[in-house]
């Protein structure tokens, strides 16, 4: 398998295919959310995800950014397992 150093967002845009309608070419955005307790009280958004949304039907999946960003060199292997490529 060929290794790549693509950014997680670029790799998701290129490889993801909607599991509901089969459409390619999603919109990928990095989003942040708050946790619980003090982070919610002070609106500290420290939990980050990649939101991958189908442009045809709107179906959306979330991927943990801390995992994908930490393992950029293994991203294609992870996507192959998740997406079945």
C-alpha cells in the first residue's frame, strides 16, 4: 500500500464516499466542541472533530481529529478500514 503525507482533511475529501447514497466529493470541516463541567461553563472548545458531510443527501460522519492529526502518516490505512477502500 502506498503511503501518503496528505492532510487528514484532504484525504477525507478524496477518499470518502457517502454510505447512504454513494455520492463522492463531500464537504469536510474541522469543528470544535465543548466538553462538560468547567469547559462548558467557560465555553472552552477543546474537543475537535472532522465533520464529513455528503453534498447530495446531507449525511454526516464525525472523525476524532486528535487521532487523525496525530497519525497523519497512517491516515490512509485508517480510512481504508473505515471506508472499506
